[in-house]
């Protein structure tokens, strides 16, 4: 039974989300990031918390989770640009924000609610793909290759540092990117590393180049003042070189493994990260002045 202020479409949205895709204005297709060359994973990610900024008081809308499509969909956001923030209460994935230009589909909604067909050429809903980077809270299957640890600067955790490690995908050079979390922790999963059986004995340990870009003081202050998600830029992994350089600075570093052994710079060059196929290797990243 409809509530006094309900419409047939809003009622259907709560009871059968898959039937109201036609009237939606914005949907997020959120998948797990794999690498720069590989497409995101196919499995949808349920259980995420998605909010919009500004959160319009006239439209306090939470997205609907469409189980059949794996989309998070909004029905009544006002048109215009807004920031969409994605967080994982289960801490499987790092929080991330994106910008969305919401189309005006009020005429489509009015037509459907009136039982008529929308006009030809009406605005279509906006669907945004978001690839979330894994965090330390994710459950990794046995045999997964990964590097993890904490990024620190003078002993203090560094939140929001952008990381990149060289890897391979289908025999070609690739890069895995990630971000340190609010506590400085990071996880870089290397899903396509494989034992090299062309040599004897087979090689399962490789050294990979690692790059670190730490937040500049203004961004670091925003992360501390506003919080990890609210303070970070939208689309941190799609920034242009100029945008990234304005917010982040490349940093030299040394590595410390789980046994406490220090891997220092050699000849002014940052150390390579040892990667073992099928193992999760701890490497703490200590930034240098």
C-alpha cells in the first residue's frame, strides 16, 4: 500500500529495485581494481556506503543496490555536478571519491509516473565505473601474490600516499597502483605474477620497481582536518600529471622487511621491492627527507 507522499515508482524502488532502472539518474558500477592494463574484476561489491556531496536536504537519498546488475542507483538526485564518496564499512577496500555530472531526467520521471512514454532523445542515466583498490581488511585467497606494509615519514604514518609497483600482465609490462589508508597501511595485490619456469631452477622471486607520491602539505592538512575520504581529491588515480604534481610529491624511501632488515637506497636509487609469487610480503616504506 502506498504511503501518503509515495509515488508508484518510489514504492517500486523500495520493493523491486531491478524494475526501476529506466527512471534512475545516476548509477555506480563498482568493481575490484586489478591493474592498469587489466580490466576490473567481474564480481560486484555489495555492502558499500555511498554518499553524495553536497548532501541536498531536499534529496536525502541513499542509493539502491541492484543485485541483478551489481549497480548502486540513485533515482532523484538534482541535476548538476556533485561528488560521490564510496566507503567500505567492512574495510575490504580503500575509500574513494569520484565526480559525477548528474543529468536532468525529471521529464522522463514525470512521463513514466503519468503512464506515458518519455520523449525521443530524452537524457539517459549516467553510469560511472569505479575500481576500488583493496585494503588490508580484504580476505586474500591462499597463493595470492601481494606486498603490504605501512608508509611512514619520520616514524609517523602517512595517509593518502599514492603507490605504484611494476608488474606484468599477459607477458607485458604493467603497473599496480594503490593508496595508503588513514593509518598509513597499504596493500598492493599482484594477481598476474607467475613462476618463471623457463630457467632452472624456476624463479618465483622477482624485484619490482616501486614509486611513492606523498601528499603535499596542503593535502595532508585536508586529510587530517576533514577526514581520509572527505579530504582526498576526487578520482585520485585519474588525475592528470599536472593535477597530481599539484597535490602530491615524489618521495625517496627505504624499505624494511618483516624481519627488520633495512633495504636502503643504493647509489641514490630507491630500493627495488622483492616480490615472491604466491606469498604476501611485508615491506614497510620509510620516506626519506
